[in-house]
C-alpha cells in the first residue's frame, strides 16, 4: 500500500488524527462489542487515560463508535458501528492495512504527515505502551 | 408425567447422549483442561441455536478476541458475522470481574443486550477457578452468577478452565452449583490421543452415562459418538427375529443343504478358520447371492481395501462393482489402526440405518480383537452391540474370524470368548492328505436348527468360487454308536474291539 493511498483513506474517513485514534479503532475492529472500563481500554491499547478518553470522544463524534448511555456505571458497552453507510468500506480497508505491524506504522506515518498532532493543554499527548513511551520508531516509521 | 422442555444442542450425536437435549434454563458447566474443545463446544451450542433452532444467543469472551473466534468458527463453516448482522448473535468482550458484577445488577447492560436480540442461549468462555483456599468464595460467586443467568431464563453454558488432568482432583465448588456438568478430556491411547466427553450430572432429565468419544471435524464442528456399551432403545433388545420359515441362502453351492436351506433371518453366523481357508470367498459369495436376489448387502472390511476386495471378487467371477453401482452392495473399509471404537460403531450404525441392508459381512472379527485386545471388555461390548444392531434391523450377519491353528482346532474362538452370542458356527479347516492341504468345512453349531456336524470337503475354483463337495462315501460308512469307541471324552477316540461273546451250547 502506497502512502498516498493511505492518505486518501484517512481523508475519506476524516476524523483520525492521533495514533491512539487508530489503535482504539483497531481494538474495536477486533472486539466490535466490548464491555469495559476506560481504564482497562487504556491498558489494552497502551496510552494514557486522558488520551484514550479524547480518542473515544472523537470516534463517537464521528459515528464510528457508540457507547451505552448509562454514565453512572464504571464500565460502558462500546459498539463499533462498522456498518455505517457514510464510511462504507474505507474504514475496513484502512483497518485491514493497519492490522499488520508494517501497515500500522505506515498509517502512523501518514497521520503524522497529514496534520500536526492534536494538542491538549499545551502538551502533545505522548503515546505510551504498557506504561512506557512508545518507541520512537512508532512515531517516525521508516515507511 | 410432563415432558421436559429440552434445548437441542444441534451438535451431531450429542442430543442422543442427552436423550433430546439440555433442560431449558440449566446452567451447564463445561470443564476441561486447555485444548479439550470447550470453546468450540460452547460456540457450536450458540451457533446451532441461532442458525437451526431460532434461538438467538450471546457469546461472552474474556480472553479470545471476537475476530479470532469468527476466524476459527469459519473453519467449521459457521458464519458468526452473518448471524451478528442478522441480529441473532452478539459477541461481547469484557472482563470476568465486570461480567460478574453485571449479572448482579438489576438493570444489567449485558443482559439488556441479550434481551435486545431475544437471546435464549449464552456461552461464557473462560471462567477460571479460584485457588482451593478460596473455595467458599468461588462457590458463592458462581452461585450469584448462576442466579443472574437463571433470572433471564437463559440456557447458559460456561466454560471452566481446569488445570487438573485427573478428574477426581478437578472437583470444583462450581460443580455443586451448576445444573449440568460436561467434562471434556483428551487422553493418550498408545501414541494417539482420544477426545472424550462425559455428562457428569444433569438435573431435570435422563442422559447416557459414561464417557463418549468425540471428534472436532473441520467443516462441521463436534461429532459425538455414543459409547458402544451404552444401551440403545428397547427395540434393539427385542429385535431378534421370530421367523422360523424364511431362510437366507449362503451363495455357496452345497452349503445351503448343510444349513437347512440357509441361515435364519437376523441370525449371527461365525465363519472360523485360518487365513486362506476360504472365509472371505464365502463372504463375497454370500453378499453376491443377496445382490442377485435384489437384497442389499453391507460388506465391512478391515483388512483389505476396497480395490483389493473388488479384485478378489472378480477372481471368483463376481462383478462386485456392478452391484455397488446398482446400490445393492455397500462396501465399507476402515483401516484398523488407531480404532476409535465408539466412532466406528456410530458409523456402522448410520450405514445400517441409511442403507438398510438385509445381509452383512464383517471381515474380520479377529482384526477388531487385535485392535481392541481380544480379552478386553471393549471388544466384547462392541460385539454385543453390533450383534444387537444387526438383529434390530433384521440383518442376517456373517462374521469372519481367523483362528490361528492350521490343522484342526482346539477351540472355536481362542481368546475371543463370545461364541455364546453366535447362532451358527462354520469351521473352515485345512486337511492334510498326501502332499496337499485340502479345504474342509464343518457346520459346528446351528441354533434352533438340526445339524449333522459332519465334515465336508470344499473346493475353490478360479473364476467360480467355493462349493461344498457332496459326500458320496457317507452312506458307505456305518454309523457306529458311542458304545463302539473308547476314549471319547479324552478327545482321542479309538474303535473298541467287538466284545467277545462266548456261546454256550
């Protein structure tokens, strides 16, 4: 897959900006209905909790994900809305590419090229894996 | 007595073991070590419910990602994604703790999801046992979980990981709470492995006790083979024919006269003899004779593959392939290595039920003995079961049995102590005369029919098969009463000299 094609997919999907957005989407692609606490989600995808919550918000706003409405419970049911007619097969195509380590790095690279990372309170959110910063290669893959 | 409301599993062979299915609403614990097939079992239970019985279902996963489950299920031909799209299945990924907590909520979101699609079945994959020191907590926690599921009237299957190979050591507190316990195991047999399943308990219905073999088959799923020893229906036990007039002809010229015109319908005949004595030739003639009369015949061969059987038949002038093509003969071969006897018997049962043969030949019984061990209970149980099966379906069956003794026989079946089950016994012997071995045949036993137990010479001619030669000399020999012999009981009779009679004038 050429970087330009990945860029086209990202343009069509529109909402993805941060690696965490993609990793969450990948998680929900594998687990289309997940009943979890956001803390647990953060452990699964390897980013800090504020970033995961921001990314969840973005995915839900874009209509890619919905969650159960009851906010009084610690856990929520997250459902990937893969059948969305707006997105068609673009999302599936992108997620298939990102399902391999090389593809994932290529999408990360394309995300970085595409626009500057979102800022939150003046600090660029740093992806973490298992509590540690993501290796530099994840941020700047040799695509 | 009210009929129990049973939930059919749809798993091939399992509903027979369960006498119809699991009682609706039961909490079913599926226990077993890693690799025993718990996940496949549970997924098939839900899949069959949703796809065949209009019972939508939910699968709850703690460790396996749903996309992997979908991929693995596809190998069995189960399209889980399609069921999801049609609103007949939900797969929910969560944690054990959350699942437990949810079931204790009056307004559980998980159960609301299940209710949304009208779920009737649920499979929870990957419950784990607490350490022994926490047995009380575990039982209590499981009880709460079971209550939550019961409240929703879901028939729930819960896969419980066991780390113990020894079932006795695997007694878990959960087992006392569950309504049904299915234990799956995988055990080494020689250098192979055998999967088995046991219904340890099941509240609210009868089921077949004991360990039943099963396989996991690509493109299909599980297939359970009811243990051979398990009693079948009463019909089978009452299946012995009561037809004293009809005779089933043997196809061997000259033999029918020795067996009163033929075997009784549904009788069991054993043909015993050393290799090369003509047993398989007789078997082919028996099957071919039936086919010529329009009677279906089943030939089960363990020693020779089909091509070889066809060739052998051709050499004695029988076009077996033509009979097969006409649907009159079913030739079934299974190599005897690594027999799974429950599965083997289930296959024979299915063939008999579908093909409906009038005649059957099993070639040979001794091969079963070699595979199962002649003195083993499993061999005798298998033989009992197959005799009962044939009688139930009114099949007149002939079993070949290889006796290793070349000249004469000191016992009919050697280590195989099942001759009491047999109605007729035909002994095939070599007789050494001059520089030749010649074929000899003796009808040693015919239940409910007279038999002379005389030995007859046989001949196997190329292109013609076997025939029993007439005994023209019989009339020339006087029948000497027992009183004319010495040493009868010691099996070495000698003619007694005529008594000296002194005549007194």
